[in-house]
C-alpha cells in the first residue's frame, strides 16, 4: 500500500497576510507566530519581504535563526539587490529558501513593469540563477499567472527551471480563476513544460471571488504539491486560501482527496486565535473550521441529531482542530496545577513568571465571573502575551458615566517606567477614556474602527474590543478583553497606540 502524496503547506501569513491593511505585526509577534507554525508542522514559512524595510529584514533573520525544521523563505523581486538582501536574511535558517518573482501578464508587463516580453525573460533567468548561487532551494513565481498568455508562461517556467528553480508557483494573484480552469492550467503546464517532473508545483490563490480554497484543492488534484495559504485566510484584499480549510478539506475528504500534510490540526484553533489577537481582525462567527459557531448547533432538529450521534451534523470532531469538547471546568477554587493542565490542553505552555502572572490574572477573573470558559482563558493568556514588550502599559481606570454626567475618565499609565495620570471628559464614557489616553500620549490618529463583542454568553461575559487607528497613512489595530468593557476599550486602544508609535519610528528610521 502506497502512502498518500505529501502536500507541502507554505504559510504566508507573515508576508502576504501582513500586507492586509492594518494587519502589521511587531517583531516579537512575528517570532511568536513563526514558532507556533513550526510546532504545528508547517513545511514552509514565508517569513517576510527582507528588502521592504529594516524591520522586515530583522524579523526574517530572527525567524531564520530560531528555526529548527521548517523551510524559512524570504520573498524577493527579480532585482539583484532584493535577492542579495533576501539571501542575507535567510542564510542562518536550518533550511533556507529564496522566493523570487516577476509579473508575466500583459496588463502587468505594460502598466506595472513597463517591460517587454524579452526583458521579462531575461529577468527570470538572471534572478533565478543569482538566487541559486546562494541556496539550492529556489522558488520562482509568475505573478498574475492566470491572466498570462499560456505559451509565454511556458517559456518563463522553462527558463526558470533551466536556471535552477526547484519550486514553480503559479499564482492566481487577483483571484480571477475558478476551480476547473485553475486545475486545467496546472495539468497543461505539467504536460507542456520540459522537466516539469523535476520541480514542485505550487498553488497560490487569492479569494476575490471566494474560490481560493476550491482553486487550491483543484490545483492539487491536477499535480500541484504545495499550497500557499495563510491562517484565517489573511491576505491582501479578500485574502488568501485559509490554511485551516485546505488542511481539513484534505483530512476530512481523504476518500476523494488522497493527499496528506504534516500539519497537526489540533493547533488550528490556537493558531487562528493568535493571528486574530495579533492583527486585531476578529474571526467571523461562521468561519469554517475555526469560527465560534463552527461546532455550534441551535436548530432543534440539529440538536436532536447531535444528541443521538454527533456524526449526523458534524463531519469532524471539535477536538480535532483544538476546540475542547467541554468548557465549564475552571473556577475560582481551581488550583495552579489544574490551571496549568488546562493551558497545556489548549496549546499554551507557560513557565515561571509567565505562568504565575497568568494564574494571578485567572484568579482575578474567576472572582469577577461566575463561570470561566475556555474562551475566557484563551483571551486572558493572549492579552498577556500581546502586552509583553509594549512601551505604554495600562495601570488603572476609573470612569463616571450615566444620565447625570458629565462622562469622565481618570486613567493611570506607565510609559517606560514613568507613571502618568490624566482625567478627561467625553461624549460618552468610551470617548472620555480615549480622550484621557490622548492627553498622556498625544497623537492625531483617526479612530477608524471600534468594535465590541462578547467572548462567552451571560451578563458577566468578557468583552473583546477591537480598535483600529489611522495616522499619517499608517494603520494599527489593537484588541483586548476584560469583563469590564471600558477597561477592554482602554487596553485595546493602548495596544493600537503602541503599534502605531512603533511603526512611525520604523518609518522615520528607514
């Protein structure tokens, strides 16, 4: 019996995902996420675009240095300087890869590159050969491949393979293709390109028509052996193929999709929550695999079926993707050992001061809430991790609100060890809180988003607040949770301010 063909999972959350407006990540957050990706079994981590900025270069270099088994990939345009910068960034990885690309469609060559076909072909051969001088693992991409003339696409790929490329990516850059068409393109390319059997073929699909996952699966069915995707489908415009969906599609439908991956599905829920926390982008409740309602059943008919046999309405088990079957197991009487066991069952492995601080925060929360759910614990730990390394730290908040007014907020913050205090009024309590913060940390950023939702049910549920600030063309998103909505609002706003300041400093230094 032969084993199913292995499909490489190429995660681009840190590169393409970060290009989503407002989704930029800090250095520490990138390292944290890359470490989790490696633990969950991702084959290739596209750590960033080293030539884009000094910050990107530093992040890719640090991720490469900490890597153990995953391929660490950097993106580079076809320019010599980009490739050299990328090679320098990934050189300390256990398994380095350079991913170079150039546009090949008529509309891109004419309007974006302002290059003719011969010039593009020259750039393909030169860039791949240069990258191959630095590493024996080189990926080449034809940007906007699905709108490229087929014969010209074959010429470019032929040259890329002859110049040393080991992976050929055929991206649906603008989400233009559909499954039958995209699968047929792979089949035709593999049949017509010389030495097609000497390389790994890769699919990179965007979700502009909502077909990214379907297109990726169709590509695999027609010869692709790598899928480029992102956690939660994060990415430019409508996003990329969602990693959790492509992994589970192949796992659940192994009968008709006889392929395998090395990704451990038990990490999927945690990875989704981490990306949501880092970016501030909430996961929609009905999101496949990792959404809050993915394993929820309200209809009486569905509930009846579930009670009789879960397989009536669930095609996978919640625990398969890291969702606990039971939630109500922790409370104010729970001890440190039980708390640690609970964390580990949820995929969090804390030690020393980090564990002590998390346990202290849990006890505080348990005193406020009647029931502590798994989701409560997850946001508690995630908030703790998010706050590490921030320059401005929340300390205390007191708010006066109600019909008598005026709505007033008093806040204490710590900025690099110095305690700061401010009091401010506002048009409502949230406005007062944000005005008080602006007194201590003056800025002109516009509040583009303020969103609140409950983590769990009940009147004592924790509120998760998402905030997005836009200042000087830089967007920053913050997210935090607390049983007190105003405290969660203050922490989320500060999280966004910290990110905004860091990015402004990065831009100034560049």
